């Protein structure tokens, strides 16, 4: 919950496998909610930064045949 990744905690605790670390690490409900909110915000930012159309951008030609 202090922002340290689970693999580092495993090594610091001297656990042979990640399963033991996960067994003893319990997140507080507030921490879980905060993580979900951060992930939701990241998804929303990503979705607004992408184009919705899969069509390639093509310059519009005027009646004269010249590109704008």
C-alpha cells in the first residue's frame, strides 16, 4: 500500500515465492478503491487521446483539382 511493487516486497520479506507474499498482503478497502479510480482515469485519458475513425486521413480536393 506504500507504493512498493509486490515483487520487491517478496524479496525484502525473504519469501521464496510470490504466493506467500500475496497470502500475507491484504489491501485496505480505501487502497483498493484508489487503485481502481487511478486505473479508470488512465483508461479515460487513453480513450480520449485516440481517434475513433479507422479511415485514413485524405486531403479534400477542391473542384479545381488542387489539394487544400
